[in-house]
């Protein structure tokens, strides 16, 4: 006897819930939308401007780059 797709999906989801998981819906920006690339560029310029004026952040990033002990190539 064949089961319907909705029955299989329901069984699969029940198994995930039994494993302690729960469903989560995530909304992300639509990269196909007009103006998306331009908005990304605008925001990245603001981040660069803010970061370049933050000496403490630059010191932190430099220290992080030097702390590679235990990393694998």
C-alpha cells in the first residue's frame, strides 16, 4: 500500500520532533529584487567607513589574524 506524500511528510516531521527538533521559518533578502546589489554596495561602504575609524577593532582583527595556533592548512 502506498502512502500519500503528505503522510510521508507528516511522518518525517514527527520523527524530527521526536528527536527534539522544531521547524523554523527564515526570511532572507530577495537577491533578484531590483536595487539589491546597489543596497549591498551602499551598506558595505558604510561598514568600511565605520570600521576604518575604529582603531580598537583594527587591533582586535590584527590580533585574531596572528592567533592561528592549532589551525590546519
